[in-house]
C-alpha cells in the first residue's frame, strides 16, 4: 500500500467523487455490509486532506466529519481490515467524541479501498454501539464487498474520463469544422475576386479593414501614394479617392451596419497601360442595383438613397456590381 500522502490525495481527486450525489450502486453495497455484519451503521468513506466524507451511509445522518476524529483515517494506513473490538478501551479512540458521545461507537471494522496503483482512498466500514468482533464469514463478505466498491469506483472514473474525452473530441471536431468553413469562405472570396479581375496583370494592394469609418483614410492614402508613384494627376486622384471613399463608406454603413467586428476588403490592381481596377467587397446581405433610385429624378432629389451609387458611376469610367451587390468593381484609365 502506498504511503505518499500528496500522491494519495491526487489519486482521490482524480476520481472526482467527493461531494457527488448519492448513487444506488454504492448504497446497495453499504446496505449489504450492514446486514451481513449485523451492524446498525455502515459507511463508504473517502479521506480528504482535512475531512472524512461519506459517499454512502446507513444509520448515520451526517455527511462528513473531521479527519482528526475519523476511525477510517487509521484504517487506510494499514493493509487488510482493521477491527476495533471496544473503542472505549482502545487508547487511540477512547477520548474520541464519537465514542464518548453520539453515536457512542464501540465496535469498528474498516476495509481500505485501494486503487490499482496502491493508494487507499477511504474504507467500506461497519460500526456498532456494543463491543464485538466479526466472524470469519463476515470478514470474507466485507472484503468481497470492499472489492465491489473498488470496482464501482474504477467504473465511475473510467466513465467520467471517457465522457470528458468524448466532450473534448466533440469540441475539437466543432472547432475543426468551423475552421474548414472559414477557410472555404475565404477561398470562395479569393476565387470571386480573381474572376472579377481577369484583365488585371498586377495586384498592387489587398487590404482588409474593420468596418469603421476611421479605417477609410488608411485605404485612401495607400491608393493615393500608389497612384502618385505612377504619375496620376491630382485631378484624376481626386475622382478616384472620392469614388473609393464612397464605396468603402457604403460597404461599412450598409453592408456591415457599422459593426466593427466585421471586415471590408479592398483590392487594387493596375496594368502597364494605366488601367486601374478597384474591388470593394463586404459580407453584407447585398442589394439590387437596378432598384436604386436615380437621385436626380423628380422626388428622388429629396431622398438620401442612391447618391453613393450615382456618384461612383459619375467619377469612374466603368462600375459593375457583383455577388448580389456585395462587390463593387470600379475601373478608371489614367488620362
């Protein structure tokens, strides 16, 4: 039997049985022990660092006691069944409050519950209020019941560990499925953007920004510096910047509903002939471009809707909406 107390406590806690609800399989064994040994009290005890907790009990109302007054704390330190014929005359227990007072223990027999690696977790014990000894048949029966309690403890531990492993597997599979879904969505976005720009020979910028208006200048400045380096005039730059800012603002406001946890993508490409292509994509529900009213016609002059689409079309050479309105492709050639 192992005598390393920290290791014994660690083994006890691995069983995750302390403070659990009563279970019929343990209560049946406690009842049998009481009847076979003809005692009014029978217990399945577990010895924690500073207490004795009862997993199952017959003839006793309390759920736990201090370890300092526990007979079982002595029983787990020796092999085999420990018997105390008369606690009132035993130097170890005669001053024990459970001997001098209720329940007036006189007889005790405790069979240690041993783990496969040799740690004593507690006992299956029987208690009487009068001095006595168990006969050979009762001792063998108590030892057999002790083995059954150990088997039930092992079964419970194995079931709990299996449930935990299955739960961890399910969580890992869910996380893997979410990652696969995310990667597939990203791949679809890349494929869609690639299909929209078959005419572009060089991708200059590929930016993803949070859906906040404060992120727009970062993209605008990047495009401005790119086009300045390619000799674009200030007048041309102004048109491109206005169209880009409007497209990004629409994506943030309408596509993302100003939710900073969402993202807007902007891809900028140019070719040797001076062709500029800007694609702005958002994850929103999209819209039907054909239903956007012309802000210059009739009563639409007083409505705010449609102005962004109209402005982008006026500023750029060619504008197309794809993927249900979630993508806007803007083209402009340097003069």
